C-alpha cells in the first residue's frame, strides 16, 4: 500500500464529503460509473454509521493491487461503543435507530471484500475492497 | 439548503439537483408535506435525474415521503432514477415496490394524469 488518505467524520456534512472524495478517487482508479456509485454508496453507509453510532471516526482510502488487478480499499474506523453481535447487524432489516437496516448488509453486497472487527467499548473497524473490472 | 417546490395546476414539481445531505432530505420531506397541505395538490413528481447517489437513509426518506403524501391524498411519482442508482438500490436490498416511477418528468406527468383520472 503506497498511500493513504483519510477523511474525518465528525459532522453530518462529512458523510457527503467522504462519499464525494471516494467517488473522485474511484474515478481516478478507472472504475466505471456503476461501480463509482456502488463505492460512493458504501462510503455513505459506513460514514453515516460512524456519525450515528460512534459520534466520530474516519474513513481511509488506499489503492490496492493484486496480481495485475487494481482496486480501492476503504477502511472505516471509530472508537465508539462497538458492536456486540456482528451476525445480527449483518442481517437485512436489523436497525437500532429506526433505519432500514440496509446499511451493513448492503455494503457487503456493494463491495467485493468485506471484513469487520469490533470490540464492545473499544470501537469498530470495517475494511472493504472493490476491484476494477 | 432548501429544495425548491414548484406548483403547476394541481401538481407539485421537484427536481433534486444537489447531492442530498441528511438535513436537506429531512427539510425537503417537511416542506413537501406542508406544500401539499397548503396547495391541495393531488399529484407530485420528484425528478431524480441529477441524483447520482441514493443510500439507505435517502431511500428511507423518499419512501416515507411517498407514503406520507399518499396519506394526505397526493400521489407521488419518482422520475429519472439513473441506471447506476437503480443498481445500488438493489444491492442495498431496497426495491421501492410501492413507489410509482417513470423515465422522465414528462412520462411522470403522463402517468400521474392517468392514475388520477382512473
Ligand atoms: N460503527 C458502528 N458502531 C456501533 N454500532 C454500529 C456501527 N455501525 C452499525 N452499528 C449497529 O449496526 C446496526 C445495523 O447497521 P446498518 O447500517 O446495517 O443499519 P442502520 O444504520 O440501522 O440503518 P440504515 O443503514 O439502513 O439507515 C445499527 O443499527 C447499529 O446498531
Ligand atoms: Mg446504517
């Protein structure tokens, strides 16, 4: 990984800032229109979750490479309350905020790789990757 | 930021031209319901041609707008959803089944007229 840029998530408007940054970044990497929209949507979901459930955190962007293919790696990090039951939050429709509960399971489908690690009281880190087709 | 709502006969027309943040989306929901109430509009077209992202929150707000407007007696049609946005909505598991959609503003108005005359 040769570079890393992070966008802080503190105010509601940062959700828009992060997804716009991610769209530009993915455009530069050569993603098509549909994948740019997928990546921007995934970032929006991750950023909103940070804002809503952790208060603040950051979203970091990396360019990744793997045997000739190029991709974008996005990491959402917060030091919020963490997630107790990960399989539960990955269910479609599960929400503690009256939302659609579409965010996390949606991000998993929007991206090619999805890893989540979380510890109660310490925070959450979600890493996603999408490869240029 | 405020999204302008135009009145045309019995219809309200809205074209969303900005990247919607949560606050603007909520404000729009409130403004539209007030406008329906004031004007007695029976139909609403929300044009999304310029919207290049709809995430789960915005989808929820739009879905709620349709349901609430319906309760107030105004039929809503969403128009101009971009192909990429349609794809991401399906990835999110959001199907907007109960929502009437049309290709563009013109088709939206035709659809409204048909549905309201039935
Ligand atoms: N960063 C986080 N820290 C703590 N809890 C989280 C975090 N992200 C998600 N959660 C928990 O996981 C649940 C599911 O998240 P998900 O994004 O799938 O749905 P939602 O945010 O509730 O609704 P939607 O995203 O559809 O608007 C949330 O309701 C919240 O309880
Ligand atoms: Mg969410």
